[in-house]
C-alpha cells in the first residue's frame, strides 16, 4: 500500500539557517507528491507539489524534487524566516489512494 | 496526540443518493476540517466545522451539497448529497488539538459513485 515517512520533529533553527525535512514514500504506480503547511490555528495549505519523477516543486523559497530512484521528496529552504514556523506534512496521492506523513514541526528563532 | 476514527472507510453509492461520513476524535479539539482528495490531486479544503454554529465553506463548496454537523468538540459529520460520479473521491476528516494545535487525520473515506 501507500505510505509516507517523514522525519520526527521538532526542527529548531535560527533565522537564515538552511532547512531540510526528509520525506520518503512507498507507493504502487506513479503517485503525485505534496508538501503541505499548517500555520498555528489554521488548516492545511498546499505548499508545493510534483507530479512525476525529476519534477521540482517550489513556492515561497521552498523546494522539493521528486526522486524516484530514492523514493524521496525532501523539503529544502536556503534561508528560513521566523514566519516559516509551522508544521509541515509530506503526502502522496495516486489513483489507488493517498497517504500523509505525521508532520514535522519547524521552529525558527530570531 | 489525538486519534481520529472516520467511517465508513469506503462505500460505493448510486447516483442521486446521499452518504454521511462520521468523524470521531478521542479528545476535545478546537478545530475540525473536511477535505476532498480526488485521484492524483492535492487536498482541497471543503469547510471548517464549527462547534455549535454553521460550518465555514470554501469557495466552490456549498452547504446544500455538503451539509456538515458538529454537535460537540469531539464529533463531526459530512454529508455528500445528491451524488454524481464527479463526487467520487477520498474524503478526509482532520482535527487540530493539543497544546501546539497539531493537525491529525482520519483514515479517509473512499467514495465511488456509479
């Protein structure tokens, strides 16, 4: 079946530090991959997505590349800001269903 | 952490009928949400279920089609009314709770409309 594994949090960084949140997946077929963000007190928002191998999704300075050979979709940002503090969820979706990771809390301090 | 029980896990329904999906959380939560995920697509927020008042619907979703109830802080239902094949999708309940208001997910309801 489909499943997503992402790194445990919390991730604590200083402002302007480099961010990586690891995500790997197991799926049959060719899923689409997503990163969602949940800011405090709000619902999920789509951050970025990639629909096929080697695609790179990007938004708000965040990037993730769909790596079929390593079944990974790691989230990266070169310079985080305090406003990036949130919970980040990796997810996949295919014609056979979807799966979410458990979420990684990011805390950025000035 | 919160545990969310969502049922049914899947159903096959006839066009024109309605299905009610239930979402039960094992602890009181402040916010509950209903999402739809069509095959290969990202999640789309349908509405925020408000305790004791009408749900807040996102653009493109209306109460007549997706009536939502939330009678207390641990339970909510979503009804998909007058179904058509275009409503075939996964419907997902989620809840935000705990000290950090982390989001938790139900296991989803896979709906097929014939």
